[in-house]
C-alpha cells in the first residue's frame, strides 16, 4: 500500500495565520496600554510640578521680581541677584534670610528622587579689581554655593544639590543698559526629578492591576 505523504506546508499555514493574528492583537493591546500609562504618568508629573511651584511661589512671595516657572521635568526659580546679594558679593543678604528659610523648609519635603541644581549668573561687567573674586566665573559659582550652603545649614541633605557658575556667558539678553545687566545677574534654581530607567510595561500593568484589586476589596 502506498503511504500518504503529510502536507507540512498546509499544516504550517494553518498554524501560522492564527498565530500572527493573535500576536498582532497582543501588540496592539500592549501599545494601547503603554500609551495610556505614558499619558497618566505625564499628567501625574504635571500635577506634582504644579504643586511644587505653587508652594515655592508662596514661600518667595515677599521677594521682588522672583520668577517661578513650571517645566516639563520640574520647575525653575529665578532669583534676581539684587534681591539676595549685594553687588560683587557672594554672601546672602541678611534681609533675604527669613524668606530663604521658608524656601529651605519646602525643599526638605523633597525626597531623594529629586535633584536641585543652583546656577549662578552675572552680567559682563568685570569684577572689581582687588576684590574677593578673580572673575565672573568665580563670583557666579560662589553665589550658587552660598545658596546651597544656606539650604544645607537649614537641614537639607547635601546629596540633593549641584552648583554651577556660568559667569556672564549665559545671559537672558544683551548687556547694553544697566537694567539689562541687572536682569542678567541672577541665580536660577532648577528642581527636577532624577531620571530613572522606565519600568517594564508588564511590571507597570501588574502593579496597576494589584492596586485595582486592593481598591475593590
């Protein structure tokens, strides 16, 4: 009797087509879940940044011309140098200390997931010859360090901070008038959440499902 040959190509086709269909559906499902997760995470971060900004505005409301901006990844506080420093000096004004104490108390509420970068800036006027600083680079850096030193003395962790001095090389605008120079003399404080590797989608979904089960119980 002649043996019948198996039609392997037909069997493979019958198996592959449903498999491709299932995998396509699963891919679409995971893409939808990831998009939803990304949107919820973005909204949560925006709400957190808005909350921090509102608190900081309240802390610094007694200081003139202070600017608080909400960024995609945190907030930026701009302190005019004239409000917190005397000209060519890196020591905080005594008059600024009570307000800065309120700000320091709010910084304490941040956890280790945050990083606070303090950037010092000057105008293009040369530093006073024979003064405490050899360049605008040095003056801007010491002003940033002075802010951090005060915040740390108020009980904040040193691990939270980074200082940098930009001198006159990152101006907001030209230095053609005394008013423009005053605007360029500033300290910028950036409060951002540290970047971290994204959790796998499966882990995020499992966590969300677990939260849903607990809420239902």
